[in-house]
């Protein structure tokens, strides 16, 4: 698995635990809002931050997508 792929799984786990979602719900959320592409595209910026920052960034992206 690539570094980006492993980080994507990590981000999904952060969202899953923080929002108390099932794996399916997290997958649906990431698909609906294009979060797979977002996390992969911004890997270099995101992977150096803590979980709280990553979660805030993902939440902000979801809000922007409407």
C-alpha cells in the first residue's frame, strides 16, 4: 500500500471514530463528498498535522461541498 493509501485509511478511521460512524457510512461520506481525491491530493499538507487538524480540514471541505 502506498503512503497516500495508508494515510487515506488513517483519515477514514479518524472520521469514523470522531463521528461514531460505521465503516459503510464513512465510505459513503468519502464517496459523496469526493474525500478520497481530497485526502490524496492534499496528502503532503495533511499528513504532517495532528488528528484534530485533519478532522477540521475534512469537515471544512465537506461544508464547502454543501
